[in-house]
C-alpha cells in the first residue's frame, strides 16, 4: 500500500513533464515489488488511473473544460464523465500492462536474480 502511494505521488510530480506512456515505466516499480499476480494487476491499474484522473479533474476546473469537452465529443462520450471514463481506462490499462510485465519478468527470472 505504501508503495502505491509513493508511486502515485511520484506520478503527480513528474507526469506533466514526461510523455503519456511513462506511466507504464513507473508502474513497473509496483509490478516488480508485488507479491502476487492479483496485487500486481490491481496496483498497476490504480497507479495508472489515479494520477491521470486527478490531473484531468484539476485541468477541467482550471480552464481546460472547453478542450476536454471537445475531445470527449470526438470519442462520442460527451462531458466530463466521458473524459473521466476514457482517461481512467487508458491510464489504468497502461499502468496494468507495465506492472504485469514487471511481475512476469520477476517470475520468469527469479532464479537468476541476485538477492542480497
């Protein structure tokens, strides 16, 4: 739980300056440190979705509502709710894939990793 909070806080700080796909790089930290597959999936989704949704809501209420309404109209999901759902799914799936990749990497090479 503490790792999820730390990665989400780190995401809030550095995601506005980096490309959108960098959330998967941050989610690999979660996936590598996960104890099980289910924890890796849930934590990766949360670490991907939460920062993106909070940045969306912040931008919506600070002058970007026209842009967000038009972009959500393009994907046929009008309003903040459509943008909220699309942003949550895109960010969550991107984080989930990064976390799942790191977890399966750890499982595949666990006998070759050096533990101190």
